[in-house]
């Protein structure tokens, strides 16, 4: 029986590996998400829950690709779908539309995220020429790393967790470009696109990492072929993300948002002592703003390779790069120099621990010290330590954060006024406290100038019948929608129907429309011309990539064994 099972596993190796990933994806969340009808919630759960609920509501109302999420702020609307891509959230939103609870939708989504991260990391390991056994360990070390679990469990920073799933593919693509392997640039573009569709800050962060990776290995990258590959990857990434990047730039060219007018934090205020990071890593400290860490297995692995850095055949550049990134997380790094630079948008230096975790996992699995060769049992001991660390950390989280345990029923209770701590993408003119006090969403106008006879407030539009008190006069009416570039007014009068753009009320950041004579006005959001053009560019790019891929597949027999 044992022999037959072993023979079957060898014959169906990939299937068995993926099944184990699926099982681990569930088991790694069992302690925190399946506690007799309760789950542990994180810092950002309200915001991302509202994104899912809002996307589901948009779909129900026939708006399949929203830009403004009208579930937010009690109907005032927040452009979360424009500034935070919704692509991955459609999975949970569709489950919600089908009647699945928000709690069940999210838990299922979290399991899928885990599984995809396991698979992408494993494939990335194989692409970097790791054996099946080493690629499996690489996947375990990274996917079950403490910092990633902190992001998923304690922060529930879904965008960032999704982005982290593509980090291993970035590393594998850089490895391929460095070694002049075919299509390394293409995989890098796909990885960067995957990250961009999840979390914009992660695009900035991983781009910074790529720059450092090149600087720490100039001889391998400052060559014509490698530089050309990097340029191709950058161009393809911009084309694929055109539908997302261009609308953001367009909005920011017309409106000043709180993200630039009043940043949430200064990055120099969010670093902490190096000894704190190391100490918290050794004890797998539960996440708080000053306790982010990489966990015991990875910090031990890093120090082993740091101690033996001067030994022959070591991956010196990667060890030094990892050490530099750890140094950057600490308050020893002069972050004050970067408070008013684009690096400040990273917000928290400890976000770099995601890259640190990836690099240490790589160093351990690369095994330049031949630890696994000298002791075959060390491989299985390390796997056991990874599993033990996950169990310990999750139990530790439950023990120290009992107040975060809520029932599935409580989880399903949404609060639409949670739009993120920084409220980054509200126009700077908006006073959010005032908005929260006017939840009835009044229409503001001068009754001496205009009479409004009938108002229909729909999910994504407002329709009103009006008549000005004096002929040939005009006045403005303020609508209860947060202003974003793209709002339109369809005005129907006895002489016909026409569209006219609306403007922002500078006193409160809401949408206002200028009216004259009498008629009916319908105010709604419509994709701008630039949004449509950028979407067309992305669609053409995707079709071109698929066409080339099919052509290459038909005319070549190259295959990568995963």
C-alpha cells in the first residue's frame, strides 16, 4: 500500500503539490477564521469589506465596471474603484451577488489568495531552476512568512496581500533577465501588472526594490541586452496598466486630494529601532504599528547567512541587499530626508519587510551553505518549524487581540462611512465630519432663485425637476455627491436635451450644476474620453499579447516544467 501511494505521488506530483497547497491555504487560516462562528478581524477590514459590498451593489444595479462606489459614505460616493482597482474583488462581489454572506465571501477569498500565492511562488522557484523539493520549500517559507500573515490576518490589508502574491514572480523575472533567459521581461511585465491591479503603493515599493537589485549587481544588469529587457518590461507594464494609471493622473490634474494636500503620515515617524525589529522577529510578536517583523525562522536564516557572508561562493550581493533593506526599516536610516519625496507615499518603512521575507526565503532555499545536502533531515525540520511558527503566531494573535474576535453576523454588518484612515481620495475641500452629520444627503439651493418640484435619488444618479423664479436667470444647485472629474448633467428642457459638465462646490467639495429656465436635470458619473481611450489601449495590448502568445505556442515547442 505504501509503495503504491509513493508510486502514485511520483506520477501525479504536480497534482499532489497543488492539492497540498489548497489544504494548507485552508489550514493556515483555520485558527483565526473558523472559531465557532467567529473570526479575527484586522485594521483595514471595514474599508475592504465596503469595497466588496459596494462592488456587489453596483453589479446588482447593472453597473459592472464602476468608477465611483456609491455604497460608500451613505450614498455620497467615493471613487475607490478608480483609485483602488476592483479586478480581484469581483470574486468576492459575485459570491455576494449570489447570496453568499460577506463573511463567507471574504474567508473564501482569503483561502484563494493563499492558494494563488503558494502556486505563483512555487512556479517562480521552478523558473529560477530550483528543484521541485526546493521550490516547495520556497513556497512555504514565503507564503507562510510572518510578515505576510500579519498583512493578511492582523491588518487585513487585502490590496497589499494580493500584491505580495506577485513578488516572487518579480524576483524570478529579474533572475531570468540577469541570466538573459527568453521572455524574462515579459514575465516581469505580467508580475508588475498583477501588482498594479492590486495595490498602487506596492508598485512604487517593488520598483524601488528592482532599482536596488540592479544597483547591487551592476555587472550583470548594466548590459545592453539586460537594459533593453527592463525597458521592454516597463513599456509593456505601462500599456497593460494604462486603463488604471491614466484615469488617476487625469483626476489628480483636475482635483487636489487629501493624499497630497494632507498626507496620512510622514514616513520618518513610522520607523523603529533595529533591535526592536530583531527582537520582535525572534519572538514572532503580534503585529502593531511598531512591531511588524519577519518571524523567527527567517531572522535566524538571515543571521546564519550574514555570519558566513565572507565564505566562498556566497550570494554576497543578495545578502547585502537584504541587510540594507532591514537597515532601511529601522530608524537608523535617515527617513527625514524623504518625508517630502515620492518615497513618503510608502507610508511605513516596515512595508519593505515583504521584500526582505522574499529574499531571505530565497537565500535559505538556494542553500549556498549546503545545509540540506549535509543533513537531509534539516529540510523537514525547517518545514516543521514553519508550521509550528504559524500555529504559535495565530494562537498568540487570538490571545492578545480577543477584542478583534467578532461573529460572522457582526462581520456582515457594514458601515459605509469607513473609507480608510487617511481618506486619501476625498477632495481637499471636503469636511468629512460635516458630511457625516448630514446623512440625509440634502440638495442645497437658494429657494428664492429656484423651486425644485420633484427629486428622485437613485443608486448612482439624482433626477430633479426644477423651475427658476425669474426668466433668463440662472443659479447653481449642489448635489449630495462627492465631486470627481467625470460627473455630467443631462438637462431636458422644452427645447431639447443636452449634456453639460458639472463643477465642484469649492466650499464643501460636492458636485454642483448650473441651471436656468426650467426642465429636468439628471446628474450621474460617466467615464471620460481619456478613460475610454486608456481602456482601449489596454485592451489592444492584451489582445496583442494573447495573439503573440498563441503564435509562439503554435510555432515553437519550448516548455517549462513546473
